[in-house]
C-alpha cells in the first residue's frame, strides 16, 4: 500500500502507528504533506519518508498542489488526515481521504473536541475515523473507539488515551485494507467480510500480534485503566 499523510500536527499518532506498522507491512510506503512547520516533518525526516510542505492559506490551492504531488508519486491508495483545515477537490475526488477525529462523531465536531467532551459532563469519549467530505468532520464512518471518562481523568490523560485510540484506528484500517476486507470509495465504506467487533473498538483488530503491540503502547502511556482487559 501507498499511503499519503496530510498533517498540521506534531505527528505522534502517525509516528507510533508507523513504528508498529513497519514490522507487519514493511512493503508499505508513506508520503507526508504539511502546510506549515510542525512536528510530523521531523517524524518524516527521522524515518526517511518523502515529505513536502505547501504553505498555502487557500484550501483549494493547497489541495490542488497536494493532489498534483501525490499523482506524481503514483498509485496512492488513500490519505490519512491529521489536519486542522478542510481539504477540497480534487483531493477528495481522486483519493479516499480518511480523517482521524478525537470524538465520537457526530458529537463534538471541530477544534478542541476532547476539551468539549471533558467540559460537557459526558461519561464516555472516543475517536472516529471517517471518509472526509466538504463538510467539517462529516462523512461515512469507518471505525470508532470508545473509553470511559474515569474520576481520575483530566485533559492530559484523555489526550494520552485519544492518542492510543487514533493509533489503533490507523492500524485497524490498514489491516483491513491490506487483507482486502475493506474497500473505500468517495463516500462509501464497504466491508467485504463481516468485521470483528470489540468492546471498545468497532471494528477491532484481528491479528493478535498487532493487538499485543497496541497493548504495549497502552502500558507505556500508563492508561491501562481506560481500556478493558477484553478490549484487545
């Protein structure tokens, strides 16, 4: 697979995903696009991944330049979005663009979704991977993750849990695409085989070694209280 990553973030969730994924799918290639100086550029440099920056304020111009560069790279299967702006045509029409958002959509769209959730008094929070379209945090949902908001929770802890959730969502999608259990079109998510449903990830990973890698990440980030023993 050849995966583009469009990001304006520090890139921690992608970096953790990449470091796990390279052990399972070493043939996969990744291409990083940014619109500003941000942490994921260093992530790309450290891992020797192709990277380019388009400092364009206009979303349409940025999307056009990104699209043209990806076409030159050839055979891009999908785009992962960790982006604080909307992308537009032609990107949306040429590639399945998957947005990773830190809430259980359709709740808490837009910026600071975790803070919105924490301030609202809800008892669960999560992350969503969905096909992006021209509306903010809208489009067909591919996979979601959920965790309880425990009495010990604060924004820092919720960010660490959300980080784990997003890494796992990236792995779930990649595993399903690699195993040809999932196909993505412009606005359509199609599972070719009934996916495995987990308690906190729907769908869930199938490969047990992948699950163990996520569990190690959970322990490393000291957030095991937020994940059920039956989660993975």
